[in-house]
């Protein structure tokens, strides 16, 4: 299968009127696995803190979950706020 050179991005916003956060994260893992199966080459995640709608405060954790469910696609982390992470 040839690789599709495209990316998907998950921002993980979960406003009160939407799906529960637990369901949203489970769906993202399924979507990332499917994207990998059909040849999507990249999954992008952005970090944001303090948003009322849950705008992905932990991209490293979600990226690890996506890495466990995929085989080929690259995982990009953008807007990572290094002072908020203790190595």
C-alpha cells in the first residue's frame, strides 16, 4: 500500500455539550489506528493548558497511547510548553 502524505490533528476539545472526555479519548485512539491502517503518515497533537473545554493539556500521554496503537505514522507534538514539564 502506498503512503498517503497527509496528517490528522486532534485538539481534544470537549465542551460540556459534547461527548464525555472518556469517550472522546477512546475514539481518538481508534481513529489514529484507522488512519495508520489506511496510510495516513502523521498525527499531530497540540498542547494547551487552562482551557475550560479540555484542550489537550497532556500531549505526551496521548501521543504514547497513539504510538501503542499505530505502526507507521509519525506523531508530532506542537506548542509543547517545556517549562511545564519536569524531565
